């Protein structure tokens, strides 16, 4: 099976999964009530919502710019003319790259980060692997923040823990406990044995510098991994830690208000006692839906958000799904528009980015990072 065919099958599978979860979220919901809720919504809140989406993503772009600035450079890179290396990492370039990445996620799940990195690499003198390392470092950091958000969300929902356990935790544990113990133990041992054998064989091949595998490791893989490591270390290496903290707080504060404002738009905050702390907990729960490999979280976000609102706050299904559709659609429209505008502004096509991520070469003669 070729890589192209495998990629196509994964894309088709992600769309099928999204359709199934979306159908599950829509099952039994009165769509006329959803239509009524949209008609009665206070659309004046749409302007501050759009400003928050823009502001939070500018904070993300600013943080990425800081990480890119922390990438180490070689003497050859420093010797380049200023006009050849200055445009490498502007706020405009990082923002447009992020928007393109989000846009690509709706077409090819999990490929957005690759497209984002490829676009920045095409506009700079940094290696793709170095930039991708900064993206991975950023994602690890955000995952840790999301974990803290989930823990704090559980604490904030302490009075609702019985419902949370009954509706979410117990079904998940029942599924895991239902698996045969022999399968779990046997599968774990098989994976460990195969990993050990593969590692031993790979080590022998890599230490033989005269073999094709050894040369490929020394000349291609090892330099790429080194530049990737340099990108990963930027979060720790950057001297602008205060700016990283400020941009991160600004970004997540924007996410919180983006989760809360739609409750005011749909007049759900007052009747169901949903405040900023509740919006924080629901934002963290909804973010889990975005981790499912569906296009831009379609279906998975709608399902988990609707279930959380119905079971934790007693919101009617139609109103809960209206909230999920509104919050997801607002970001979908924003990312598609800004990502498309960024591509048009740069004069770059997705085919160009796809070709770029397949070659880990800098745009100049040197390998700066």
C-alpha cells in the first residue's frame, strides 16, 4: 500500500467517523427548536466573539514567533544578508501559517501542523524539522495546560461528580474492564518483545557506517533529528519566558471567553446557572472532542459538548446542540476565511506546501537550524 493511498484511506475514515458522531449527536434532536434558538440568539455578541477568536490566535502566533527566535543558528546563517533572513519569523508569517494549518485540519485531520510548519519553512531560512520541533514543543506545553484545565474543571464540577462518574467514567471503565485479561497481557508482552528485537536490529544497522542504512542515518536522519531536537528545546531555551507566559495566558483567556459568550448569545447562562467557571470546565471537556481524529473536531466536539451540557447542567438536547454548533461553526468560518486569504495573499497553493514538507531542506544554501 502506497503512502498516498494510506493517507486517502485515513482521510476517508476520519470523515466517516465525523459523520457517525455528528449523526449520533443529532439523533432524536428536534431541529425546529434549534432553528428557533438561532433566530432568537443575540447576534450582537458575534462581534466580540470574532475579536476574541482573532486575539487568541494572535497570542498563539506571538508565542510561536518567540519560540522560533530561540532556534540556534549556524555561522553560515548569521553571515547571510539581512534581507535574506529577516523575513523568517514575523508575526504576520506565523499568524498566516497557523491559520493555514487550521484550515487544512478540516480537509486532512492531523495534517494541519505539517502544513503550518511547511508554510513557515517556505517563508524562512529554517529547516522544516527545526520548525516542526517548535510546534511539537508548543503542543506538549498546551497538552499540559489542558490537563491542568481538566483537573481544575473536575474540581469546579465537584458537586456534579456523581453524574460525571455515572455518565462518562463508569462506561469507559466498563469497556476497558470488559476486555479479556489474557489479550491485554499477551498483547503487551508481544509489543515489548517485538520492540526489543527491532531496537537491537536497528542498533546494529545504524552502527555500521558502511551500510546503506548507516549512511542514511548519518547523512539524513541524524541531522534531521538534531534540528528537530533544537526546535523542541526552544521552550526551555528561550530567554523570553515572561512573554511566553503572557501569550499563553492571553490565549487561554480568549478560549474561555469564546466558550462563555455563546451561552449569553443563546440565553443559556442565566437559566442554567452557567458562569465563567462552568464555561472553563466545559471548554476543557469540549477540547477532548478536538483530540479525536475527525476533520477539525466535527462530530466529536458536537457529541461530547452536547452530552456534557445535557447530563451536567440539564440543558435540553436541542439547546445544547445549538451551542455546540454555534461555537464550532464560528471557528470553522473564521479559520476557512483567514486560511484562504493567507494562501491568496502569499500566492501559495496547498500542493506547494505538500511538496515542501516532503523535503527537509532550507530555502537557502545553508542549513541554519
